[in-house]
């Protein structure tokens, strides 16, 4: 078998996750979508914004990032 320097690419198919949110969180998400539209002049649906919001949150959580790095080093 051929051994390439490039490893096999990871799965890139999106995974659908269904969640339920409180009415208060839904209002906040609606408000965020409105703020996004005002900031960028483009309307985006909440379900389109949520994955990027989660990525931003997770990548900015220093404790989480450090704990992941520590686990990878073990």
C-alpha cells in the first residue's frame, strides 16, 4: 500500500444536531441575528449562525483550550 505524507482527510460531511432552547434564549438568538444583519447588511438565519457562534465560543474559552492541549500531550 502506498504511504503518502498527507494523512487521510477527516470526514467533512456536516452533522445535524437538533436542540431545544428556552424562550429566553430564542429571543436572544433572534436579537443576535438582528444585530448581525445591522452590522453586516445581510440577514442570516439563526440556524446558520449557531455553528459559528459555538466555534467562536469554544475557541475563545482558554480553560477548555488548555485542557484539550493537555490531553493531547499525554
